[in-house]
C-alpha cells in the first residue's frame, strides 16, 4: 500500500492526541486502518489500576477523613478552652512549622492520583483515538470534581467501561452513577406523593431529568415538553445514594429508595411507563437511547468535536443513521467516523481544546508530564480537569478558546524553557507536523534565536494548534 504521510499526520492530530517521534511513519501506509486497529485492541480505553479506589471507596475514605479531622479540631478546642495558657512560644512555632508542611488533603490526593493515571494513558497511547473518545464522552456526560471526589472514578466506571460498547449502556451507567446523582441533585429528589415526600414535605428536583433530555440524549428544543421533564423527574425519584454516615461499608453507592419514588405511571414523550420501581427509569432511558432525535444529536456532536464547528451534513447524517442501524454501537459509530470521506477533506480549522494541546505538546517532546503542573496549566487555560462550569461541559466551538491563545503562549514559553535544551526543535517539528507544516512555519522555527523560542513557535503554530 502506498505511503500517505499527510493523511497520517492528519489522523494523529484530528483523531488522536498528537504525533510522537516516529508516529507519522508508523501509520503512513494505512492511516485509516491504524485508527480502526486501535479500536480493536484488547480492553481499549480501560484502565486497570488496583491502587485507584472505586467511587464508593473514595467517598467513604473522604467522609472518614473529614470526620476524623473534625473530631481532632473539637478535641484541640476543648483542650485550649480547659487550659487557656497551655500554648507556649515553642509549641506555637512547632504548630506553625507543622502547618507549613501539612499533608495534601485526601480529596486532592485522590484527584491527583486519578489525573496522573489519565495523563499516563494519554501520553502512552500509540495514537490516542480511543482516549479522545473517552474524553469526548466524559465531557458529554460531565460531572464536576468540585461537587464530588468521585469524578475520576466516575470516568473509569461509567465512561471507559462502555466507550466502545452501546450508547444505551453508557447512558444508564452515567445517569445512575453516584457522581451524576450528586452533581445534578437527584440524590435529594423526592416524589411529592411518595411516602418520604408526604412525611418530609420535600420537593421534586428536575435537574437530572432536564439535562438527560436536553444534553445527553434528544438535544435542546426537540421532541419533549416541560411536562415531559417533570414526569421524567418523577420517574427518577428514588435514584439516590446510600448515606455514608449510617452505612460505613456501602456508603456512597447507588440505591433505589422506594420510599422516595413518586408512585404511579408516568407519560414521557407520548409513552406511558408503569410504576415498576427502578425499572421504570431504566426503561425510559433505554427508549431515549434509541430515539431518532438522540441519533441526530449524537451524530452532530461527534462530527463537531472531531471535524468542524459546522460539520458536513452528509457526515452527520451518516453517523446518525449508523447509530440507529446498530442500536447505538459506539465502536461502529467511531469506525464510521474515521472511514467517512468527509472526515478527511474538511479544512483544519478547529482549535484543539487546552487539554488536547497540552498533552500533544508533551507527546511531541517525548518527555514525561508532571500531573500537578499539567492540571495547573489546564486550569489556567480555562479547562480545569473534571470541572466544567455547567452541565453542558466544555465547549467544542473554536470561538470559545480563541481568547485563551495568549495564555497558551505563556504556557508554551514556560514549557519550552524547561525542556528545549533536551530536544532538537527542528527534528520535533518534522516528526509531529510532517507534510502539514507550512514553509512559513518551518522558516520561523529555523530562524529562532534559541531552542526554547523555536519550540514555542512550533507549539503555537496553526498546524499544531488545530485538528
């Protein structure tokens, strides 16, 4: 088969996480086949790390840690109250030094452990197509680390497990995950006519139901009404979490609480669903996963993410139809994407999101990233890891990231000053841009006054910034 280095470079930037040394040559004989082969790798997208806690274990550990710290604070206050003059200067100095060397809080430890594992998966991937799919779906079904310590575990348990499976399975796993139930307030949602609702006089919360319809399945302003949102919210009452303070063994895990569930049948988008407990919600989700509006919404979002802000309509239609034909088989949809002719001819105008650009920059140099520094940079660039500003996740429109290009230059300069002496910027440019590089970009790199300046020029070049 004839070599096609230009398509190889395009494949690595558009569908992967950026080339590494030798990557372009490795896939040049069959770029599309290389992408498809990554989908066929055993346990593609999965993370097998026994040191990472499950979502429930993380929740329980943080609860116990917080409870212990609170008890220690109360004991310390009690001692001070009983012995007002006990703190001598030497003791005060010791306490100050101890405070300065204070251990990293457990939630931050868990976050960094999850972040390190995620970055390692991205940096070590041959192409990174499956990782990009994980990132896409994690953003589609986003939760926030600001509201739960389970954000990293959620991605492993609900997203990675189903990234090449069926959309309906991922939908069910995401919506019933404790992290999602906390993030969108369904854990506290009580049916007005349920036993708990009557006894506690607490109300219905529609957040999860609304976001499932608007963002996760059908799309905004499609086939549903406000009445559908309310009825669906009633269906989802009782989808909650085992309290950690009363159950130290299973606290933080999903449970269906029938006392909170709104009794009776509910009609959602013209279909009546009998009250059969937790199965009522599962059936609604299964029907939403197969709805034609969901297929169109997902087809558009995938094409917009990988190809263009205004993706070719034939590509969107092809993805939507494949979604329907395969009952939402995400591996088949990914295969359809990378074999569609429109996916390869579209202009490279999409700006990579900060997370993609940062990982691509590290991959380009062949060095190992520092998760603390990378998460800090990602936050500074407006895309803090697992912390979107709203349930619609981080934007996939290039315009949303234009204002941050100046800050990317700051990051590129700082990164280049740290690593440039260990690499050859000209060789890196050839390895990661290949035939995508313009004459102007190559000349600017060659004329740079230093290695660090040359590397910064490369990282800020249009060819490197875009998909």
